[in-house]
C-alpha cells in the first residue's frame, strides 16, 4: 500500500479545538471528494501529548493502491486554492511511503 503522510504545526493565534473541528467537519470531506476515486483510506491524528517537544499539531495518512494513484490525486488537491484549515497550519512535511505490514 502507498501512503502519503503529512505532519504539521498550528500557526500561532488559532484555537486548537476550533481548528480540529474545522479539520474534521470541512477539510476531511473536501479532501475525500477531491481525491476520489484514488483515495482508499484517510486517517487523521491530532497530537495530544508530545514525547519530544516542539510545535507539532497533527498528522495525516492518506492511502492509495499505487504511487501513480497518489500522485494523480495529490495533483488535483494542489490545483485548488487552500481551504481555511490549510491556511491555519504551518511547517507542513509530506512524504510518500510504500508500506508493508510485517506483523
């Protein structure tokens, strides 16, 4: 399985809970609609405790069958202007991995 993993921080001045609600209620449906039909899974993770410190707010895992599917879906998302949730996050890091379940 191919996964696109993003991690990001929250810009100063934005309420973490309000931003989380915006993430779940508006951003998730927007991404799912934009990346359909290639998107096979969508997992969000809001940081509730940091073991190493830093300004890390959340992470996302988007799953696809192939690397080409991930690139095609991602290019559609990037072709659109940022939504309100995306405007609130910073220090975005994105990678694409080939995941193997070994246990």
